[in-house]
DNA sequence: CGCCTATAATTGTCAGACATTTAAAGGTCT
DNA sequence: AGACCTTTAAATGTCTGACAATTATAGGCG
């Protein structure tokens, strides 16, 4: 009674069977799967085929494997970090491979960030403020490369999102914010544009410090508008260059 | 010059090498990878090891394979649908495996949905309205099961999010909305609670129809509050039951 | 009693073979 | 000449059997 669909591919079928068992809760976290040899017998296939199925699951962080006696494959508790990673990779590829316009990506990102404003100003701790301030400071340093500037930008926004104190929100936003980094990295930041951005970051920081959600949203809106103009200039230049 | 880190695992290393090549743009969409035999020679490993690496990449939809002459592995254009699927699976597991509270998940979901309100009321087409209306109608039908009610709920919210006309936003929201379905499915909806929800859905629908972002946000906020009370009742009952 | 060693279970890797699929090349008939 | 069929070769999919590497447990030794 094995389920099939994609032109028959044993390792796919087996991976799906096991994945379903995990997703539907028939296997619980840290539960050990049968050994590869046992699985091979159960599914009526060879060990390499089972191994291919297990590697598929491992790639999605659904299982982890351990060598040695009493080792084997175990249902993995998907950590926030692993989920972040998957989220960022998937989002980045989605953007880079689907001719998603800078406008669309930017709009989505800032819409979601604004969704954090209310919670962030309410729950931010002094730690969050300190992190944001440190990043703003870094952004004013003269020797900073464009890539370093972008990285600091991401770190600041990350701190802002984390200030909302909702790990699910942080996880969802990770993709939206980090996936834009490759697009942002194409931008050459002039001293003037850096100044503008730092000013807006400072406005955001002040709003968070004074727990003013409305001001935070305005700062984010201005940041979106300014980022958009910078991005559009780059895209236009690239279009001219061919 | 092979990169290594996790206690040496050849198929992991190879998968990472290839993944990096794709993510960094050194391999472009639809480009064909060398055959398994060639890869085995290049990396100095056996074909089964190469195959395990390729299955890892296939599990993340980074490549697709085609049998037969002139077949092979090709860099896959990550479609929105594939990305949705990954997003939903990852989000669902993250919620179910990490004792994420109903409150936290609910808060994140509605915060993100509210972020769509402004764009949705501005860009919604009559199609979006019709879909939403159809789902509200379905929700009033007497014979509808609780699962059917939840599914319709997801469909309505999905239409609302899609109305924002930003595919990246739709993609990001897919996880937040659908991952809550297992939690919602634990709720037994009484006739009274269904009535309340339908009333709020109708309010949301009206707001979208009349392009009133503020009303839409209020409806969503009320929906969040009501969903939260329903969920908390269930959680409390489960806690008592042990 | 503590340390060391042997053991067995399990994953990781390899080699070679055969089955299956598929597109392209070449041949045949009209 | 053109349409249809057959062959062929390249590639993935799968199997078998073996060996290497790792590791927790059990047993032996001082």
C-alpha cells in the first residue's frame, strides 16, 4: 500500500512516507528510525536506495544521523536556527531566480517590518537598543566597505525585528530581510546616501527608544522609499549597460 | 581545495559545494551539471556518494533530474509553488516541534496579515472579492465540518493576502497562515463561534471592498483577539486533561 | 574500583553490474 | 522527399556485496 506519484522513484516515495510520519506526528522528536538495513527490508529495497531517501530528509533537517553502535537516524527537533537557514536560502533563491523586481522585494520586506513596529516598541529591551545603536555607529565609520555597510544594515534590522519578542515573527522576517542582501549588495553607497540612511536609522532607533510606534512606522516608510530610489538607480544603470 | 566542517561527510561536502555554486550564481538556471560519473571523478568519490549529494539538493528543489540520453541533473528554477511548499512544511514543523504557544503563533500571523491590509485594499480585484465572498458563504453552510471550516478560513485569508498583489508577500505569508492550521484544527467550532468569525470575515470583506485599510486592520485585530480566546480555551482544556 | 580493551551494531564509502528511460541518429517504406 | 520505425548510446535508477570508520556497551585486568 505504498503511495506513489512522480513517475515512480523509490527513494522519493520512501522519503515521503517517512516525512509524512514525522509531519503527522506518528514519529516524535528524538525517536530513532529503524536502521538502514531494517528500512531496506521493510520497504523492499536496497540499502543505497534507503540511504538516498534518508539524505533527502537530512537535507531538510527532518532527521539527524549518528554513527556507531546505538547510532542511527533520529527525528530531529527543527531548531529556529535551522529553520532560519532554510528560510534564507529558499527566499534568496526565489528572488534571484524569478526576476523578482527590486520594488516587489522591497515592498514585501518593509510591509513585514512595519508589522513588527508596534510589538518592537512595546517590548524592546535595553539590549535591543544597544545592538541597534552599535550598528548605527558602525555605519558612520569612514573605512566601512559597502558590503560591511549592508551587513550592518541587516544586523540593525534584525535587532529591530527581534525586539518584537516573537520568535516566529523573527523567523518569518529572516527570509524577507536577508534575502534582499544580494540585491542591496549591488548598490554602491555614496557618502551622501549613507548619511541619509543613517539619519533614518537614527530616527527608527529614537522611535523604538521612546516607544513611539507611529514614528517607527514613518521611519520605516521613509527608509523603504529611499532604498527604492537607490535600487531603481542601480537597476536602471544595469539595464543601460545591458 | 575542498571545504569541510561537519566531521567529514563526503556527500554533505559535495552537496554544499554545488549548492554554493548555485546560490552564488556560478551555475545558472537550467544549466546541466556533469553526469554522476563525471562528478564522481571530479570529486574523487564513488557514484553512490555523488548520488546522495544530488538527492540532498533535489530535496531542496535546487536541482531536478531527468533520465535517459541527454538527461542528467539541471539547476532548477525555484518556483513560487515549490517555495510555498517548503515554507509551509518548515513552518509547520517549527511550530509543532518547539512548543510554540498558540499566542505566539497567532500574534505573528496576524501581525503579518495586517501588514498586507494597506496593499490589499488598494489592489484587490473583483476576483479576489469573489473568492473571499465564496469562502464566507461556505462558512455559513450548516453541514460543514470543523476541518472544512478551517480549510475555508485558510482559503479566505489566502485570497486576502493575494489581493495585496505582491507574490513575495504571498510566499512569506503562506507559512504563517498555513502552519497555524494544525493548531486551528484542534478547535471545535460551535455554531456561536462560527457566527462570530463569519461576522468578522464579513467585516474584513466589506473593508476590502470599500478599500478601507483602517477597517480591515480593525477586523483583523478583532479576529486575532477572538481566535486567541478560542485557542486558549482549547489549550486550557488540554492542560486539564493532561 | 577504575581503567583499558574487545565487541557488536550502525553508518559511511566503494566497486561493479544490470535495468530502465529517453532523445537522437539512421534506416525503411510509401 | 517525407513520415514512421528501429537502433543506439548516454544517462539515471537500482541491486549486491564488501570493507572502513565510529561509538556505546560489556567484559577483563590491574
